[in-house]
C-alpha cells in the first residue's frame, strides 16, 4: 500500500517549508519531500541576504518562524535607488507611510535554521528525507501517484494534491509537461557580507549599472549584505580579485553613500535567470515559488512572491474538502494572477531597462527617477509593492491575528 497524504510538497527550501508550516497552522496534514538529510540544511540556506517585505514579516511572525531567529534582522527604513551614468535618484522612506520599516533583512542560513526549528514542532508532518522526486505514476481515484527515491530505494506515495516547490529547475514542473520561458541576463551576482566605516542605519541602497545592480542591504549585525553584479564574461576575473581589489572595485561602482568599504567576507556567486512556467496548475498538481517563477533579484521580490504563492494556496485548500479538486486549483490560479503578473513585469522590466546601455535611454531613465522622487502617487505605488501588497494579498500578510 502506498503512503497517502492529502498534500505532498516536493522541496524543503524556503517556500516548501513555509507552506508546510502554513498548512499545519490551518490544521491540514501534509508531507514534505526533502533532498537534505536530517541535520543538514538545503544549499539555498547559505550566506545570501533575504529582504523580507512587511507583508512577509507579518506572515512569518504569525507562522511562528521569525521568533526563532538566532540573530535580529536588519530593518529597512529607507530605500535609495540610483543608476551609474544617469542623473537623479529615487528615495522612499517608511515613515512617510506611517511605518517604522518597509521590511527587514535576514541571512538565509539563519532563516533556514528558524524554519527547521519550527518544522520540528509539527508533530503531524511527515518528512521524507533524504529523498528526491523521481516522477509520476498516474492518477487513480483522485490520488496522484508519486515515485520517490532515497538511500533505501524507491517508494510510492499518493496525494490528493502534489505541490512542486523544488526550485527554478523543477523536476515536478518538467514531469507535468509544463514548459517554461527562460531568459539569461548574462550577469553574475557576487554576494558577501560587507563592513563599512559607518554602520548601517536602516538605509538600503540599489546602485544600478549596465552589468547589473550593486546593492547594500542593512543587516542586523552592523554589516551590510552586498550584492555586486558583473557581466558574466568578467565573472572569473572578478572572482580572482583579492579582497582589497574587490573592495576597490565595488567602492568605485557604488560610490561613497555608505562610507568607506573596509572588509568583505566570503564571496559566493550566482547567475540570475528569469524562469516563468507557462501555467502553474495541472491535474492534482501545482507549482509554486521558483518552480512557478524565478525572477531577477533586483528589487528583492523572489521569496516574497513565492511566500504569497504558498500562503494563498494554504488558504484555498483550507476551505476545500478535496485540496486537489479542479475548482480549488482554478481558484488558486485566479487569486495569484495579478500579483504574479505585476511582480514579474516589475522585476524583469527593471532588470532589462536599467542594464540597457543605449544612449537614448539615459535621459528617459533619469526623468523616471526624478518623477519617482517627486510624485507622491508613484512613490506610494512603489512603496506598496516593496512592502508586498500587490493583488489579492493573503490574510497573514495583511497582519491577520496569529
């Protein structure tokens, strides 16, 4: 007899783990398929810095996750955006919207440990680990059969609903025959911890260039989280720089808004791609998070968007007798349509427009920055997006009672 679960989540990363916690909060039994063995965190929980929008902070607090962070997050109180070679800049201040902060910055490793601590409290959660998704084996009587493989061989699980939360190269999406539109930005992003002469004071900076963004995010440990974008053709040469030469390069690109750069931690490198599934639902299956849409990290939209996927799905299935029924998945897809469309357009448009070196675009970009800085309505729209309020917002993101 195959193992049976109302919902089977493939992928134990940021979004998959968050969904498991949200479902448990709603009283829904679920199972989680994780590639990592007990005691080991998925590779995604590294030294990268995650920028949580206000809506995300509300939700993760209600889910009991943020309370388990070992280190405090860094509050984002002001956002400063400029582009090298263009005049003008745009500034957003949380106080102008009656907020203390737009959100906060959390180190991915710390967040992974907090998620794991919360998952361990879920007595009803079944965790298949270390195991990986192999494929599907048909649908019988409203149950989708799922083949899993681990150290002891293959096994079959059955679920009313299978959720693919297994990343941009999703095996679940591929097995469902869902095509994806892919764009390579030809950029490499270097990520590290950065110490400056002036400790962070709540300012987040995004300096845009033709080869990608250079961003400074205020962490809670008196350091900045650095993201430095370079053209992929230059990535190996930049990776070979010693710390002093790397700091000099970043200082030259970024400028002196945050003071002198003093030290940089271990650097990791990542290649951003836009991967967008042509549809998100199938018979008794749905893909969420990066499996549904992987966006350029410019503007820090990725995990925030994926979490809203997870929370909306949890709301949809909580109100249904059968979590995989076609009408439930249709409702989910409809609720996610506006947020997904607008966020994808924002992230991709910003990444392409700011990286375009065409001379005729420089004055247009500059005028755009000036307009944002002076138009309160435009600022309010951007601030709402930065805080995670687009489209049909899940209740926990709106600060619903825990």
